[in-house]
C-alpha cells in the first residue's frame, strides 16, 4: 500500500475508498451556528503537486484523532476516505472541484517529509475585478481576489448590534487593481484579525491583500466582498501575484491614488423646495430633510417576499414561491416592508419610498411579525397607518431620474423619528410648520453616522 502511486485530486471519483493522496493542508475551518457556537466537526482544504484543490470534511466522531494530524502547512498522505459529489443545492463551495472528501474512523493520515516536496504553500484562482459583477449573488462558488488596500488610515473596526440584539464586529475598506475598485466588508473574528494585522504593517508601505474563498454579493447596488467560514486573507504575501501588483506602485500617480480618494460629501439638510431644484452635481448624492408623514399609501401592498438565499424578490407561481435566480422553490420566504408615504414641510410635499430598514426603524417590528398579527386579515395594518403625522428626519439618495427627469419619488436610505441636525451642518433651514431645530429627542446620534442595514448606532473600536 505504501509503495503505490499517489492519485491526483482531479482523478478521484465516488464509489471507491481505496485512494491514496499526497497533499498539503492549506486551510482548516469550522462552521458555526447562528448564535456563534462552533461545531466540533471541521473542514480542510487540501492541495496536490499540480495545484489541484479539494475540500475535505471531518465529522465530529473523527476530530479527536484527525485534528492533531491535519495541521495547516503540513504535507501528508491520506488513505481510506469517501469521495462524494456536491449536491445541486450546495452553496458557497470553496473549490471548483465537483467532488469533496468525507473522512471516517478508518481514514489514515501520515506525515510526509517536506524535503523534496513540490507542493506549493498556496495557490489562487483570481477573478478580475471587472468580472465580479457577473457572479454577484450567485452563491454557488466562493472567489479569490487580490487588490491594493486604499486609504488604510481611514479603516476602523466597529461594534454593531444586529436586529436580534447580538453584537457583531465589522470593518469596511476598498481594494483596487489600478483600473477598478471593489468594496470589502469583513465580519466578527475575521474583521478583528484583519484590523489587528493591518495595524502591524509598515505605514510607509502599501498593503496588498489576497482574499481567498470570499462571498461576492452586493450592497447599495455595488459589488461587495464578504467572508464565509472558509475565507482566509493574506497581507503582503510572498507570492508572484503580489510582486506583480507591487510593480504598479512604481508609478507615482498610481501610488498617490491609493492614499487619496475624493472625500465623501456631508449630507446637506434641505427643505422640499430645495430638493426639487437640485442640479446635476447632486446625482447619486445623499441629502437629509425634515418632514411630517402626512399620508401612508394603504392602497398598494405593504410588503413583498424574498428568497432566503439571494434575498431577491420572488413570485408566487403554480402554488409555490419560486426564486428565478436560485432556480428553486422557497417553502418559507421572508417578508420585507415597502411603503410609499407623502412627507411635507412648510415648503411643499414629496413622495418617499421607505424600504424594510426604514419601516422597521419607525415601527420597531418586523414585517413578518405584523403579518402574523393580521391573522389572515387582508386589510392594511392599523399600526402602519399610525405612522401618519409622525415627524421624521430622513436621508434620501438623489438619483439621475430625480434630477434629469424630475422624478417625484425619492428613495430613503435611512430614517429616524424626530428632527435632527447632521454633523457639520448649521441649523439654518426651516423645514416644517413645527419647530425643528431646537428640540432634541432622547437619542443623541447624528444622521450622518446612522447605522448600516439591520444595525443600530455603531461604536468605533480603538
């Protein structure tokens, strides 16, 4: 057995267990429950001398023995394991290999001499930044990317509280390949680890990051990368791809671009008549207005259903909710608010579209909860109508349609009850028949620092 030839990872097929492979362990990770508790079972990423990779799963019953032997960086021979194909519904696969390995109590792992081994320490399959848009939200495969971190001095680690009351850590930054930028959002343990390692990098040196096995999603209609359980990152890694990208920094203009970006405009406090007369320089800008909710449209549907996988709106077809993007039936879709309101001040009236986050902020209840309280009643929920005559401060995203086509419907980006003055903005605009700027409610946060979707008042950690 020990003298027989090793099998390449791409030749492994199911219905046999007498394979013998020589691989390097390049990654290990554990899954976790929604509460953040890690499973005893764990996963490994293995790579052979041809840079082929495969994902292996170690059940809980085998961890005591195999966790000691499957150390990251080690080279070993492995025998007596099962090869299983992925199922069509398996999401976030960390390799393009159609199979994965499942270890058992008969699996044997033996160390192999590192000397003479031709297996690399890592291998990456990078997606070009411009191609990420084509795979966003597909959720089948995870992705490898590389980029130079922009504005590293502005990166912070934030503590957020999610809708369930659980604390999360988050860090956001932008990477570039010289021709395009990509947003990155890391969460919890990975966010903390990234931030700590970033602080250790020399200030005078640009930081090139490799992120392997990351999710490709969207935030505010832009591609946004985030971490999965199997995600790993490398800062200024010794790899030819990093060396090639660093050559770009020899161009002084490009190097300057890494450290300087256009400062984001502070959202201005405007009244309704000013909103309706904005110029082209406000396209895709955010503004703030004070308004009173005069009317909640109770003739249109107040919620819609989304896929639990890709979070896109789904339709009811043939007796089932079907997600056309994921190509599957959704037995228990989630519900999201969507309301149209009329907001007014002393200068006029505008129509505002409130999405799920904004309505939840005002009501303090999820759409699913309100739907359950209806108990089959098809009438418009009374608690939503009670929002009428509520004073609000709302952040609006000004679109090209609002400016060029004079579109009268404005999309809300964030909201709170009462009237607030944004940071760096003087209380000089009278926007309501009521007194708007001299009275603060119990909350003390500023609009320009309002939280991300589903989160409340972020706190920056130092």
